[in-house]
């Protein structure tokens, strides 16, 4: 039975390998505060994952270059350990474990998307690791009683609520006929629930209610129905790919609908990628550069956008802005806690009440930000075909008037 | 036989001591146990029986959803638990959690076994590529269907009950480690026992020539179905454990994850050497170590590195690690090599 020897030696090799690789870092090394983050660098969320990472990096550089974080009379600098979660919740949960138990990270930044945040939150909660997340908006994240989870963004069910209410208002207060198509994922499904609530309250009727597969690149079936049934509003949500697919196919099939409401238009760079085809699309956004919030680090939205453009070569989508805001929140909490004790930092986070260039931030007991409304912008193009996103609702921030109904394709 | 005892004792001691010696690696080790279970059970079809199935992920995902559903449903209304806007918060007491988990795991193992029997009856008549493609469809369909069932969370996903507040920080990791290690030991013992009977020979006969096996009077259909049911039992069990370990079930990314787990189980079995008892175990371990290594050192390129690894395996180790060892050191596998005879044969060629 010599084969046993082979297997035995194999097992010992594994044991040696494990023991040599068990290196552990401390969370605060020298003058560095090490934060951990699992980010989707590959997979279906990769483009938004990169927006998130750019947002984090931008804020880290800015805070570090402007004096860092002062705790206990000493100055610390932020540093982030990244892993790639491949847009996969299973992987994300493993990486959170790894960041905490192997890399010794004591403070976490969130991943991209609600689904991945849902997978990570139980882990950070178990270890009592405070996590400030900027990209998990699903309502169910905030009803699980998590104590260490803080989200700088407004919950997902509010994303397109405004759009439905605006449509009803323009319809003279009467209910509208809604067609909707949502990707099968935690975030989009939550947006859907928000629409259902809004429809119920306004007496609107949902005439098409389709589910789209993950990583969708075809929604022709829904659009054929839309052409037939002529709804007043078409709502589509499916992250970046959903927005791109919808615009591409609506233009190809010349689907006429008075109002088109979507999510993730700016992350998809719709106005750049599809130009005039994306005109008139209404988009829910957590942030827009023309909003007039201010802080000491990025000054305001316009300055942030310009700096971001210089650094990364594109206009920042709200995913980047909210990610940058997450670090401002952490910095503020560390300084107020004046300690690296996780419990104290957690309590400081819970008491956050500040304004950043991205918006006001104040957390409800569930962890969601209750002090920042959603905005709605519309893609508007000039005669030369240059398209821009202009805020149309709520009125307080509006920089342009909503164009409604959308002109028919035959008249464009 | 004596040496066998030493070997198994060594593995058992290693397995029992591992979470305390390498506490930081508990999760990876738990996942390794699950991977070994999946590779070992895939090998029953793919290796011993010659039926390349991509459908075992169906049982794994089914087990995952069932275990979590039972664990929640025993104590709370399931629909309210999974409803995303639900304002209520449910918390399992420790007793509820462990009772639910135990019952959930039983259901997670038994129901997929029955499902395997039914589906097997319908499709195990297919052979070769047709069977492979048909089973590929099973996993994909299950993912899409489960993504539309509201009571298990649909596209929202299903958060499994959080681990109750007992023991220290490490309790959860240790619990799931020993659960998965237990499943691994159970699977290994069962499969080893099965392989020592006539059943393995029948599976091999089916692989080598199914028509001839039938002509010999073997009811091939019966054995094929039983074989698949055995796999389903342990896949379901592994799925149930994995669901609790990950803490969040998503229809296509976690449960019916044919793209990753479904392919990995095949790769691991082939890497280690299919048609052997130890091959899948070694294959899964090597694969897991490489995978974790790539994820750490080739961030962003991990799939490229993994792809290169697969190409290397296929080119240089087509028979897997065990096959390669067997060719290199046949005498260690109990094969008698007559050196003179071997030379004579080489010269003849």
C-alpha cells in the first residue's frame, strides 16, 4: 500500500502550506488605517465595480493629501485592501471572512450592489466590524437589525417613486398605465416593489410586469408587448447592462412611449454611448454634479466632477460620488470617536450628521441614509447631437424643465 | 491494512485539529470539504459510470434552498422572512437554529435523492453528449425557475438565518467547519463502502460497454438511477451546509451556480483523476489551493491563470494526478511490473 505514502506526504504538504501562509496584518499599522473592500472587478458588475473603486481611491488620495485622519493627536492615512468578488455573493462572503480573519481588517467599505452587500453584511455583523457601504440600496438590508452597517445612499424602493408620481401629476392626478421590466436581482426587484407601492397609492395600473434575466442583453419580448399595449410609462431597471440594452432596443424597434424611466443611466454613460437615441430618458440618480451640497474636501459637485474627470478620464457617475462620500463619513467618525475601538467607531458612525458634496448624511437606526432625497434627471440633446443629463425633479434642484411626453420616433 | 489505519487516523486528526491550528482558514477549509464532497460524488457518474453530468448542481442548489427554507419555515412564516420590504425582524434562538439546521439538512439530503430518482428515470436513457447537454439544461432551468419563486425570495435572494449568539466569535466558523468535515467523512466512508462492492464493477461495466453490460443481464437503468441518487443525497447535504456557511442564497450565483460550482466539480475530479477513490479528493484540494492562490496573487487575472492551469492539466495530465502517478509508479498502486517483460514489449514496438 505504497499509495498511502503519497497521500500522507500530500497531506503534510498541505499542512505546511497552510501554516506558512498564515500571515496576519493589523488594522492600524504605523500611521495607516487599513480598510478592506471586496469589489467587483470582473463579472457582470465590473463596470460599476470600477466606478466604486475609483470613487474610493479618489477620496483616499484626497483625504491623505489634505492631512489625513487625526486620532488621539496623531495623523493617520487611509489605505484600502481590495479583492475581486467577481460579482458573486458567495465569493463576496468568503472575501469578507478573509479580510477580517486573515488580513485582520477591522473596518470595511461596502462592495458594489445590494446582493453582494447582503452577502457581506452577516459576516461584518458577526465580527462587529463597522462597514460603511455606498452601493447597497435594497430595503431588506435595513430591516435585518444590523448594527454595524451604514449606507450613505437612499434605499432602492425610492429610486423611481418620483417618476411615477410625476407621471400621475402630468396626467391630471389620474392613475397611469405602467409597463415595467426588472432584472432578477436584489436591487432591481426592490425598485420594483417601490413602483408597486407608488402604483397602489396613485391608483395606477400595471399592465406589463416582466422579469429580465441576469446579465441581460435582449429584452425585445417586453418591448413588443409595450408596442402593442401602449402604456403611459415604461420602467426598466437592470443595472448598467439593463439601461444599455433598453436604449439600444427601444431605438432599434422604434418603440414609442410617453415616459421612459430607468436606473443606472449615468453609470452606463448613456448619453455618450447612445447619443440621441437616449434622449428624453428619465433616470433615477443618487446624485448629480449640479446639486449644491458642499464639503471641505471636494468643495462641491462640479469641482468633484472636474477633478474626477482629470484623474480617471470620464464624468463621475453617482456610484463613484457615493463611494467617495463613504470615506468622508469614515474619516469624520474616526475623528469624532477619537479611537480605533470598533464599538466606539460604530457609535460615532451612528451619530453621523454631516454634509458632503454628495449630500447630507444622517443614519436611521436601520443604517440607511434618511437625509438625502433621490434626484431624477433627463437626457437632453442639443441640435449638434451633444447630450447631457439635466436634473428635472425634485423642483428644488431642477436645472431644466421635464420634456413630456417623449416625441414619437417618426417625428424625431 | 495496518498502514491504511495510520493513513485514515492521520487524516482524521488533521481534519479535527485543523480549525484550531489554522483558525484563520476555517472558511476556506470548510469550503474545501464541500468541494471534495462534490468532486467525489460527481466521480460516481463522471468517473465510474462514464456519464458526464452537469446536473449535480441541481441537487446542490435544491439542498441549499430546502435547508434554509426548513430552518426558517419551522419557526416563522417563510413568506414574511423572504419578503424584502418586510418590516419585521425574526431572530432564531440557539435551540431553534440548531434544530432547524438539523431538520433542514435531513430534508436537504432526502428530497434531492427522490428528485434524482424521478429525473434519472426520465433522462438516464440518454447517453454520451446527449446526457451531458440535457443535464446542463437542468441546472440552468432550475436557476431561472427558482429566481421567480417569491416564497424563497425570487430575484431578491434568500438570507439564511444568522448564527445565534452562542459561544465566542469563532463558534460559527467552527460549527460550519465540523458540519462540512462531518459531511466529507460521511461521504467518503459511504463512497468507499460502495466502491468495495459489486456495485462499482457494474458501474464500470456500464462505462466500458453499456450494451454488453445489459446483455450480461445487468439492469443498467436501475444501477444508473441508484448511482445518481447516491450522488444527489450528498450533493444536497453539501448544498445545505454551504447555504448556511455563505449566509445568502442567490438563485443563479450561489445555489444553481452551474457556471462555477457545476464546472468546478467536473474539473476537480478530472484534475485528481476520475474513476479513482482518492483522485477527486486530491484534485479538489490542489484545485482549491491554486484557486485561492490565484485570487490573492493575480487579482483581476485569476480566471486567466485558472484557464492556463486547466490547459496544462489537459495537456500534461490527461489522466489526472492519480493517473499520472499510476503511470509513473505502477508498483505503488499494487501493480506487479515485470521489468524484463516490459522491456521486451518496448523493444517489440
